[in-house]
């Protein structure tokens, strides 16, 4: 997994920088570089942490 995603934990809110139309997402799990996120607009996605750096949302 990219070190830039190492901070992710289940429950955190994130956005996908290349897919803003997916809306806000909640991290479900981070296992062996695969990040499962439930996005408001598109549902559950499993992402390769070496290919995308998710943006944390703190509001």
C-alpha cells in the first residue's frame, strides 16, 4: 500500500480525487493495499491503494 494511504482507518471520511462525482465516502476496510470505501453516489468500491491517494475529509 502506498504510504500516503497508511493513515486510513475504518470509519474515516474520504473523497476520490479523480472521481468527485462519487461523493463522500466512508472507509470500510484497509487490507493488504486494498481499500474498501462506501461512497454516497456509487456505493461500495474496492480501490488499489497503490493507484489512488484518497483525500481525507475532516468537516
